[in-house]
């Protein structure tokens, strides 16, 4: 069992950038909620509502919203590492 957080990860299993973020979350032993999204960008209403765009991964941690694995991973390491 990992450390509890309020992190939500909008992602898809087929997405390699999402896999990088999931690996970082696992390495840091963090619990997080996974929201799997549709492959079709037009059907990603929940991602758009969280971040203002439809690309993934999107990580929401309280008031922090990040939408690129190259931003998310350093944030996780700095905040939880």
C-alpha cells in the first residue's frame, strides 16, 4: 500500500507518456486515482473540464494541474520524493 494522496491521473493504458507517469507514481509509492479516458479526443469531456484541453496524461493534485509527463514527473519528485 502506498502513501495516500489526492492525486487524480487522467490517462489511458496504451499511452506511453501515461506509462512514464504511472511508473513515477509507483516508484514514489503513491496512491492515486486513475481516470481512464477515451481514445477519441472528442469524448474526453472529463479531461477538458480538469485541464482545459484533451491531451493526456493530466495530473491533478489539489490546485495543481499538469498536462505533460515532462512537467508531471519533476513535480512528483519535488513534492513527494
